[in-house]
């Protein structure tokens, strides 16, 4: 009985190591290029388009670019490089945030806290849909009177 129990433990340990190594080589599932589904936006005067690209530049370090075409056709470009451990990082080119803190608690989720000019701006949670082709963004911000406001956007995978 002892031999069998130790054999099962050994097999379990080998499987654990193999499974851990298999998952460690897989990237975050939100990596890629996404475009917002403008037709589902609830805000007044939505942009013509928004494209976001999330890329891993080193182990645990990611670069995000955001390109916006506003309703009048003007364009803006924002970007930043961050680590997924929540360390604050500078963002440049955005009209509503200049520092972010991001974590990736699972391969399907990205959580971002943002600030602008030293004041909290928003919290955003990006999660991958079950079909893997859509990213759902939940934005929590506050109105001028302090009332929380939640907005949900749908992004389509481009590549």
C-alpha cells in the first residue's frame, strides 16, 4: 500500500510540473488588436473608432497603444508600458489618464486603475468573452457630484 501511495504521489507531482510548464508558456488571452463596437456604445457623441493593441514586450511587461478617431475626424494616440504586478506606470497621449496601475489576475482579465493630473480617473476591467473573439470592458468612473457611473463596451478582435 505504501508503494502504491508513493507512486501515485510521484505521478501527481510529475503531472503538476508538466501542467504548470504547459500553462507557463501560454500568453495572456487579451494580447492582440481590438476595435470597439461603436454601435453598442451608450455615451452621447461616441468616437468614430477606437483601436487598442496589447502586446507583451518582455516577461510580465506589456505595451498598450490606443488610437481614437473622434466624431469630428481628429485622431489621438496614447500608449504606455506596464508590468502586470500593479506598479504605477506613465501613460502618454491620453486626454483622460496619465498614470495607470494594471494587474492580470488571470489569462482572461486585465484590471486597470487610472489617474489624471494627480486625481483618480477610472477603473477598467477588461475580460475575454467565452468565444474568445470579444473583449468586454467595464468602466467605473465618478460624476462631478461623486456618484459612481458604470459603462460597458464591447471590443471585437482584429488579430
